[in-house]
């Protein structure tokens, strides 16, 4: 039984990492990165998430991110789901001890930019009594948002970067008045550069605080150190197509560690994984870790 085999392996694991992707947040109402449809059906999201696209048409790229922010802010009523909460509990030594008694460390490396994993930690932290020992607390520095954060607004000229949940970020991005604004590929508005989001420190053009294709992911040297040390890697809700995140699991395996994949559809990571759980991660993680539900 795969669950028993994985739990046996976890009992002897020392350094556990989770590599997460858009599937982790699907149950929270956040569309996965490669699902078709939606406002951008005639445009391919991966061609918009690049510095070249932003340089060529910052107005269109900002509309793409505004749409995803609005989708997330309006679905930001969407809360972290059970999968986020189970992963957050694994960062609490007292909870982790129940499934991995020998584990010295736990880290989540997420490709997601929606902040939901951090919010799950924050909600756990808010439930812990002030006088509780560190072993009862979530480790707030255990999450690495390697592709940045969609609600961060970053300057294109100075190093100013701030989390800004405003909706819209600036008046020009308030496209709610445009009737059936349902496909910016054909029906986009040209927002003049000076009306796009500006840096509040130097007033230069601002950009979304995410890592685009061709850009170096955040905290990569620290992440590489964690991947090197890990002897257990849970891969949750990712098609494992985007590098370098998609390379981490095989690096753990090459050094004798174990890999468990939790994914709705078959993924590139499946064939070499030691354990594969096919289904929604919010259900599968609950089946493997009933004590963390
Ligand atoms: C880098 C932020 C160099 C932005 C993202 C040619 C030119 C330039 C670059 C390249 C090139 N060829 C290859 C590259 C490298 C490139 C890359 O990998 N490209 C791919 C497309 C081939 N990578 C990069 O450019 C990276 N940088 O390489 O720099 C470098 C490298 C090393 C060291 C130094 C320098 C930067 C990549 C970051 C791009 N930014 N996001 C934004 O969000 O707008 S990536 C984006 O894709 C999201 O972050 C997303 O998370 C990520 C990965 O996608 P997934 O999360 O896997 O989402 P997907 O929809 O694909 O899959 C979801 C899965 O969930 C599905 O399998 C589904 O079945 C499953 N699922 C659904 N529901 C559930 C579920 N599973 C479980 N439960 C459910 N309920
Ligand atoms: Zn600036």
C-alpha cells in the first residue's frame, strides 16, 4: 500500500522539502497556470510572463496581471485550502513529529505567486497561544516563494518593492466598466505608459513582483542547499515543466532520497517517483496525513 510505504519512509526522513505548483491552489479557486480559457484565451500566458513582453507592451502585461490579481483578490476570499494547511502543519515540529519523528527540517519551495501558503502559516500562527513553546509554532521562514508574489509591485528602476493589494492598482487598470472584457487578445485597451502603475519611491514604471521566464528565481542558492540536504521530497500540484523547480526532485533522488508526487494529472515527475498519488492534493494529502487534517 503506497500510503504505508510512504509513511514508513517518512518515519526515517531527516530533511523534508515540498515542491509545490499551481495545483496546490486549484481548490482555492486560483486557475492553474496552464489551464486554457478565461480572459486570456487567445493569448498564451507563458508568452506574457516575460521581460520581453513587458518591454514591448507593458499595458497588455499589466492587464494580464491585473486580471489575475483581481481574480485572486476577488477569489482572495478564497482561503488556503486543506492541502495548504496540512503542508503548513508539517512546519510545526510538534505536528511533524507525528509523521516524521526523526525530521530535523522542513521547507516548502513554492512556484506559486498567490501567497496562500504564507497565509496558511499565518493562520496557524494566530491560533498558537502566546506562551506556547517554539516546537508548537509554525516555522514562518520555512516557505520559499521562488517565483515571487503577484501582489508585490516592483520598480523597474530602483529596488523599491511593496505588497499592494489595491484593486485596481491604478485608475487606468480599472477595466470593470468595459463590457464583455473577456478576451484581451482581441479586446485590449492601450493604457498610456504614464498611467500604468508607477514606483511610489522614484515614480519610474513599476512591474509585477514576480519572476518571469528568462529571469532568475529568488533565493536559488538557499533552495539549492535545501534540495542538496533533502532525503524526502513531496511534489504537490505541479506539471513539473518549469525549470529549475522541475529539476529539484530528481536531484533529491540522485542522492538517495525519496520522491512522492501528489498530482491530479500524470506529470513528468511520475515515472521516476517512488510514490505517486493521483488525485486532488487536498484529498490525497488528507489520506496520507489524517492526523494533520
Ligand atoms: C530560469 C511567475 C535561468 C510568473 C512563473 C527558453 C527561453 C528562456 C527560458 C527557458 C527556455 N527554455 C527553458 C527555459 C527555462 C524556463 C522554463 O522552464 N521554461 C519552460 C516553459 C520550459 N524557466 C525560467 O525561465 C526560469 N528561470 O531558468 O532562469 C536560471 C536557471 C537556474 C539558475 C539561474 C538562472 C524562471 C521560471 C519562472 C517563470 N514564472 N511564474 C507568473 O506567475 O505570472 S512560472 C509559472 O509556471 C507559475 O509559477 C507556475 O507555478 C509554474 C509552473 O507551472 P505549474 O505550477 O506546474 O502549473 P501547471 O498549470 O503547469 O500545472 C498544474 C498541475 O497541477 C497540473 O499538472 C494539474 O494536473 C495539477 N492539478 C490541478 N489541480 C490539482 C492538481 N494537482 C493536485 N491537486 C489539484 N487539486
Ligand atoms: Zn523606483
